[in-house]
C-alpha cells in the first residue's frame, strides 16, 4: 500500500516553509511510515525541494510544494538508522516546524479518532524533537530537508538555543564526518573551526567537502554546497538579544561557505547586520574581523542604500537603530585596518541615505556628497574629516561613548600625519564636542575623555582647551570619584613648559580641596600636590570659605611651608577670616610646621657658627633673619587664634586643648598651662587627649621623663591609647633613643595596642633604616622587612611616601644592594617626585652607578641592568 506524504507550504513571504504532513486518516499514525527507508525517503524529499525553490533577498530559500511519494515495499536496512530505533512522532513533530514555533511549545494537529477530528498537541516542541532525534541519530538529523533545517536554525538563533545552533553548525561545516563522531562536535569548538578553515581565495570546490570523496554511508553526499549555504545563512540571522551564540571564527566560516556557493548577494539582511555588529563589538582587530567585513559589507551596504532615513518633520522623532551605531564603528575599524576604500564606501552609503545628519558636515567643510571631496584632501585629512563627521553624528544621536572614541582616533591620526591647516582647524573645532562629551558621559566613559584631553595637551600646543571645559572636567571627576583621571590630566599639564603651563588652570572650589586630598592622602604624590599648592598661590582660584581651613591644614601637614604661609595670610583677612584664624586644626598644623623649621634652622645656625668659611658672617646674618621671620610668623598664627577664642573661660574644650598644644610647640610652657587652668575653673576634668598634649610637650624636652609618666599611668589603672605611646615613641626616635622606643613598643604590645599611629609607623621605619643600625647585615635585614611592609600595604598607606623611599634608597646604596635601591625608587619615588629636581637627579645617578657596578661584577644580569638604567633615564649602556 502506498502512503502519500504531501508538503504544504505557507505564504512565500515567510522566511521559512511551514510543513504539515498529511497522512491518510484510514491508517494509524504509527504505521504511516512503515515499510520505507527513512533516510532514503528524506534524501529524495530534499532532492525535490531543492530542484524547485524561490529566492528571497532577506531570507533563506523556501521550497515549492511538490508531493513526495515514499516508495513502498522497500526493506529496512539493518543499520543504526533502522526504524526500530526512531520514534515516528519525532519526525512528524519536526516537519511541523514553522516561524512561530517556540522551544517549549508543542504543536497541534488534527487526528481522526473513531471517525471524529480531534485537535491534539504533540509530546514535544519541534526543537525538542530535533534535539532528541539528533541524540538518536545525528546523520538522520542532518538528512532533514533543507527548509526544515533552515526553519529550525532560524528559530534556534531567535530564541537563543545554544545546543541546537551548535549541532546544526557542526553539520553544516563538517565536510568529512562519519556517523560515530558527528554528535560530539561543537560549533564553537576548535574542531568545527578547523573543519571550516576556508580560504577566501580558493575556489568553491576546494573549500567545501566534495560528496564524491565521502563515505557511501554518510549523509553528506547529498548535502550539497547550496544546501549548506542556505542553512548557514539561516544560522547567521542571530537575534541582537543573543549576540554570543556564534564565535567570531565560526561566523567567518559560515560566511565563507555562503560566499563559496555564490549567495553573498542574497545573504539575509539580518545576517549581514549581525556580522557588522560582531566586528563592532570585537575589541581585537585581526584578520578574522577584516575577512568578516569583506564578506558581509557588500550586502550590508546594499541594504543601507535601499533604506533611507526619514527627512523633514519625520526626522524629528527618528532615532537610528544600534546597527547604524555598529556601522559607524566599523568605518573606524576599517580605517585602522588601512582599508580606506571600503571605509569610504560604507561612509558614503551612510551619508547619502541620511543615516548621518546633514548638520554633521557643516563644520568639516564638506557636504553630504562626500565623493566630491575625496580627491582634494590628503590621506590623513580625509580620515580626520570622517572621524569629525561621525563624532558629531554620534553626539547628535546620543552615542557619546563612540563619539569620544572617534575623537581620540581623530587626535591620534592628526598627531601621526603631517599637520595641515585643515586638520588643525578640525581639531580646534572639536573642543565644543569635548565639552559636551564631558558633560554627558558616564563614569565608565570619563577615563576616555581624560585620555583625549591629555592627547590635546601633549601634542597640540596650538590648541588650547578652554577654561570652562577644564573646570567642568575636574568637577565631573569629583562627581565620578575618578581621582586617577584628574591626577593624570593635571600631571600632563604640569609637564609643559611654564609659558604653556599657565594656560591650564587648576581646579577651583571644593574640587581643588578634593584633588589635593586625593593626591596627599590616597596617592601620596607629594610632588604633584606641591605643584598644585604653588599654582594656587601664584594663580588664585575661588575657594569656598568653609574649605579654606582644611586646605591650609593639609598643605601645612605635608610640609609645604611657603604655600601654607601664603594661603594663611591670604585667607586671614576679610569677613570670613575667622573660619581660618579660629580653626584649631589649621593653627596646630601651621605652628607645628614652623616650629619644626625654627628648630632645624637653629641647628644649622649652630653648625654654621662653628665653621671658618670666609662668607660665614653673611650667611649667619641671612639665616638669623630667616629664623626670626619664621618664629614671628608662628607666634602671629598662635596669637591670632588665642585672640579669636577669648575669653578662654567660654572657649570650647577642643579649642583650649589646641591652644595649649600650640604654646607647647613653641616652647612657651607657662602660657601653655593657661588653657588647663581655664578648664579647672570650669570644673572640667582633662581627658586623655589633654594628657597626650601635655606628654608631647614633656617628651620634647625629655622622652624618658614622659615615658615614666606613661608607666605611672599603667600602674595607677589609667588607659593610655596608641597616641599616648606614639607621642613619646616618636620623640624617642627623633632623639635617637632606640632602646626607649623598643621599650615603649613592648609596653604597647603587652597592653594590647597593636596598631600605632601613622606618624609613629613612619618614624619607626625611618629609624630602622638609619645609619644607627649595628651592622650592614642588620640594616639589609631591616630593608627587606620594610620592603615586605611596602608590598603588603595599600598605596594610600603612610609607608608609600617619597621621604621614606629616599631614606630606603640611601640605606640600600649603603649596603650595596642595587636591586633593592631601584625597587624602592620605582615604587615610592619615581612617580611622586619632581624628575628635574637636582636632588632627584643625583639620587638616580647614584642608583645607576651601583647598577653598573653590580653588572660588571656579575651579580646582576645585564638585561635587567639595562632595563633599570632606561627607567632611571640614564640610557641602556651598562659598561
């Protein structure tokens, strides 16, 4: 008995056929396919479908509807493909796949039950049925009609069915594969990529497996090149919701397959758009990306030329798709790859169909008919024009991230080529876009804006970024908490020569204090912070009144004496003077700084008086005048604070404590007791902070006397804190009493105080690497311990300061360890000190001499020595 299977196709406008097998109602469904060799039947069904098909520009081919008759009385072969191992229900479900099928939704069909037509659902969806069938027999799954495979492929890429996409891709790309390993190949694996390694320059016969060379039992002998191209085109129609279904190399292999079949011109638009998006999203530019563009670009450009963006009133509400954004990016990448011809073709297609706003051409000096301008510009100018137009178009559409990237490329192109007048004009006209980019960019895009500004500053001295743009940049950096970008740009401006440097202002307002705090507290970049303070002194910018005292305190805390004095004197006048003059922290920091300077100047003066130099008297007079001036200024600051807090009986406790500390710093013990008397008159008990201030005064004169007071506190049950031990310990280290410092560390450890203050930690490190060490071996061991501390602490730690770095470098040179000296310089000094400073130059030369000596001795590898010398700026010669 003959069993007729008729294929019914839906409208030819659908991208894939909808197959509905109609079986005679008089025969049970399980018996409908009995007596037929399934594989042979599917081959003949494919043959009929492939002989008559309709081509569509935007979709794979669809079959005409010829009835296919399964021959009767054909015995089933005794192979793995026999009917006993297959469920006819699976084949029936697969053949009912349509463009509306879903991965988990079963299909419905009419069945004849006891003479009545009943609508029933299948057990599986077409996609589930395909998965089960391929698990049973991969060759049989690969033998399905082309239109069925295309429809399943399109549904799989639409819904993100990775396993099905991998399976069909493996079947399409595998030129020679037997039944035993067909189900083990993954589309994104190196196996499939290797099988699909097709050269663009080879003929189709050499790129796809020839059926004549296949095994007679393989299903691929009838899987022709055209069939594979149809399915490959369907696989390439990946939905934007699932962009990573296919690997880049797999996409190239599928495109090459379509090209080998001569069907690139009829490639679906969705496939071409997906290929363009993949290249745009790919960070790495390589030959694979270029080949993808070469294959997909003609079809993509043809689609662009056939689809014009709306103009007139409709253009107001129009917003292009992300595919146009990808096209902008591909133009940029083609220029980077050196393929200017294809870049211009794509750019012209975008411009001629208004996918680039006409206003974007106004500033470039060209019109939308860019072909008329191609021959009047140099190669670099032409690239700059394209970048300028596309960047303006990106900002017009709100694609700021790509707009910034194009501006960066524009500046880099301008810097590499011959700088023509037209190129300079375009770069200058880009500053307005830069302001808009900074104003609207996200935190992730802000770093690219900083890089763009650095490029403008370093390589374009004739282009000056406007002050409003610079102030906006610093403000946005504070808003995004991006201190790295702010530091990078400010360092870039400070590398310029003084005449050019003056054209770039410092931050202003709260942003200035924020940047100063970031440089000092988080980065410990003392050199850059000192430059920032000097710039504020030379070129004043507005600082809010409530930010002035903290700023003066930060500047004085880090030893910027001249800047601290100038700023205090500037802000100590006017209606808001009380915010600075009456600030306890600012007063203590300034008085402490100048008290230390007075002490050091007195030591230098005593040494100078013992020398017999001829110009000694003039130097003494100059130093005495300097000493008197510094002492007078410190007293002025202290007395101004005292006057602002009178009467002392009504002053706050913390202000009285600060006043006592200021007097103790200047050595005026009697006046320092006045605040405590005011506290006692108010019947307030001094707290631990007051005790620590008193101990600081005592320890300055006698650290051991202060240590005795600490010991009495422990015996009487008082509870000293880390500041108590640190205060006395610091003075013991300053005066060289290492034994007392060790005793205090032991007491603190026994008392349970593990963490000492940052100031004490720095003093301990400096003392451990001083020349007071017992031997060179002990000093080198201390240096290794300090290096471990440096590596184990964050960059915001007090250990990461140039002062500590310089001391460690000198100690390393003292013990003859060139590697350790360079490591300390590289981590603690290199990026935080002024490069051209005379002291820094001498320090680098000392390290260089030690490096050359160790290379000549053979204890240091020559290649490593050259690297160190180059980093030190001393050339690469080790001889």
